[in-house]
């Protein structure tokens, strides 16, 4: 009995040490560079992009829907992208990937290391059908990007890009959230050659581990915001969710599914909610109401708006 108890005490002590040693981010700023609503600077579009600065590490999260939107909005907002080495592409939809090539072209001659590495979830280059015809294939995007000296790294599981800064990789679908948004005709060809409904299996989010809790940044949340938060708490740290930021594809949800989503957000302890892109304006206000949040802690994201750890949301004057 004693040896068994000692064994479990040793395991508990090791877990405590591991938890104490786990990295935390102490400084975090998120600024939106592409979404539908624009505030006092920049242009809106159906797309998403944000600059994430975590303890000085600068990451461009998605690249918008048109080639020049993020580039022009960054200039209007006086955001310097020449000192940003990493890009995250959350999934293979053109409203998140279209700006990559124009952005890389704008910076690489002056600063070859700028926007030079793309991180994405395994499956982003799977062949697809049923996508809008104007979207450039990811194979072509990769070819053009590599011609400009860029490098692509795929992740099939969570990875710590910087201390306390995690990319989920493909998210486990524990709950039946079907926030795909493309329609029943969308198909994806799997590695074995079979064609199946496109659930956007590569959909990935960024998770920032802070002493206040987890900050989760999503491009579209096609994996489901609750699936994503569940996965983040299981694979990064079982902690309250301090903030959820970005596109969450809630705009098509009926009242019952919104109520269920809000109940899970409350369960996870969500304290701040900045719904941009495909979250939906009405859905954001319903989440605010159902979660007992306020205008200071739940708002619609706008170009130039964002979030700062320790200060909270900065949504912009028009989007509160």
C-alpha cells in the first residue's frame, strides 16, 4: 500500500513541477488587420487577419481575402510587417490566404526573413472541389510562396511555436459542431484517394497561455469554437479561457445552438469575447447576453481593433 501511495505521490509531484515549469506569456497584443467592419482606418472585407505580438514575438495570423487588403490596412494603421517572421494560415479558404503572396512580395527584398515561414495544419494542401471559383488553389499559393523564398511547415498535432504560444494543428471534433459554411457540394480528397465531405480537417487556432488563462485566436473556427476550446484545455493547459478572439462561424447558428455554445463558453470561464469575421454581429450580441458579458468584455471586432492582455478589448468606437 505504501509503495502504491508513494508512486502516486511521485506522479503528482512530477505533474506539479511540470505545471510550474510550463511557459506563460506575460505580454500580449492582438490587432485586427482584416475583417468586415472598419473603424477609423483601413478597409473592411469578408476575411480575417490579425497581428499577434506575444512577449515580443510577432506573428501574422491569416492574410485576408484580397491580395492588398492586409498590406494597405497595415500601412494605414502604421503596422510594420517587415519584422514579422511567421505566418499562420488557419485553413484552405481564400478569405484567409489571399494576401500571402502580395505581403511576401512587399517585404522580402528589404527583409528576406519577413513573413518567410508559414505554419499550417496538416491537410491544408488536400485537393478540394466545390470552393468558390475565384479562390486560388493552395498548391499554386505554395508554389508562388516558395518561389519567393518562403517555407511552409505543416503540423499534425499541437506545437509550441514560442514559449507559451501554441498552434493547435487539426482539432479533435468531440462535439457535433458543423460550422463549415461552404455547403454540401464541398468535397476533399483524402490521402488514400477517397473523396469525402469537406469538414475543413486542417482548421487550426492559436492558443496563448497566460497567467490569466488561455487566449484563443481563431480564423473561422470551422472545427467549432467549443471543440477548439476543449482541445486547447486538454492539450495546452486545463485553465479558464481568458479571451476568445476572431472568426468563429456562428452567424448561421439558430437560437438553440447559440444557447448551447454560450453555455459551454460560460462553463469554460470565458471572460472576453471579440467576435470578428464570420462570427456574426447578431450572434456576438447574443453571446454577450447569454454569457453575462458586457460591452467592455464582448464586442464586434473591427479593423484596427483588438485585445491587450491586462487591458482587455479595444474593439474600436464603432464596434462596441
